């Protein structure tokens, strides 16, 4: 009798843990969603989103230019360029354990800058680390494809 109760409790506990795990999004789905939030955040100039997504010591490289977190936050919220549309394509999530992943893909950005309308296509690599604040980008590299 006691053994049956213990086995029953174990089955319930395992079933609950498996069902709970199924309800949580996969790392790939979660990071793909965050990358898409990044793209829509560019259009909305959503500083709060980028403050949440960018790790405190975030570094960003675009072609030959290196920027820090404060520079990126300023450019997103108060920069001279206006983004009217942005979307990601061909994203792949590369996991390196439970707390580190790299996302690669293409980002297309349409907008208006000092020189007039623009359409930029970037090849990107974003390094994400999961900590107490959730997933945050610690480093990003974009290559602006020449037109």
C-alpha cells in the first residue's frame, strides 16, 4: 500500500513537471520573439525595451564602428534616423548551454535619414545570456550589406 502511494505520488510529480516544461516556450522561440521585439522597437523608438534587452556592459559593432550600451540607447531613442519598418528573416538560434545562445539572421530596416530615404539590410550576430533579468544581449555585430 505504502509503495503504491509513493509510486502514485512520483507519477503525479513527474507528470506535473513534464506538463510544466511543455508550457514554457523553447529557448529558440523565446529568443526569436525577443529579436522580433528588437525590430519593432526600432520603429517605435522603444527605449524601455532596449534598456531591458541590452545587458549593462553591452557592446555593438557595425562594420568598423564600436558602440556601447549608452550610445545604442541614445541612437534608438533620439537619433536622427527615423525607422518606418523593420523585420527579421532567416533567424537561427545556436544554443551553448542553458544560459548562452547566439542568434544569426538578416535585419531589413526602412526609414529616412539625413540623406533621405534608406533601405538597409544587415547580416547580424547577437549573443544572448540568460541571467536574473532574463535574456539580455551582451554583444551584437551587424554587417551593413552594400547596395
